[in-house]
C-alpha cells in the first residue's frame, strides 16, 4: 500500500513539474515569435553588442536636433518598412557609425525640416561614436569632446535616406 502511495505521489509531483516547465517553454517560445514582430514601434529590441533599442513613447524634442531645425512628431500610420529593415539600411549607409556606436536606437516619427514636412521616417540614432584625435599639423586645437552622435532618417515607405545629421 505504501508503494502505491509513493508511486502516485511521485507521478503527481513529476506531472506538476512537467506542466510548469511546459508552460514556461510555451511562454518563452511565444516571446521569441511574437515579441520581436509586434507591430507597435518600440517593442523590438535589436540584438546587437552595441545595445540597440528603442524608446517607444519619447517623441520629445531632442535639443541637438532642434538646434539643426529638425522637428519630430508622432507617426500614426503603420510604416511599410519594419524597424529591423530600417536599421539594416541605415547600417549599410553608415557602416563606420554602426560599428563604432555605443548605442543604436530607432524610432518611427514624422520628420519636419526645411522643405520636408511631416515625412514618416525611421530615425536611427548612433550614439557615442568615438571621435578620432585631430591631426595636430592640420588643426592644432584639440577637440573638447571625445564622441559625437549621428542621426540617420530613413523613409519609412521607400527605405531611402532622407537626411543624416552629425551632432
């Protein structure tokens, strides 16, 4: 009789543990499949050693871009180009920035600058790109900054570069 209880208890415990592990496996698989393909901007976290990610709700003006006459707005429609495609295109356009940036962020925004008015773009920002020291024979004044940022604006429908700004 004690053997039957022991077997029953063992089967119950292993069934519960198996169900928990199966549930965790399903959650993990769902995260892998759906987490990276969610259509809302900012839900995708770019797998990169340079730490690319997005900031979904922050369309606050960036002082560096405002100084260049660039205004960002909230884009309501869905882009034709995915965030991943936009980042890959920007990386091809600016390979040095892509390789050297400490952070790469991408946001879907409306761009207004000069003759461009509310153009839906992916703004790919390459942050903290190291600045190489000046050649003293050409420019004897050393730079006070050790890094700069690059913003590449890729048309969200065609994939063409609209604008790029070093700050």
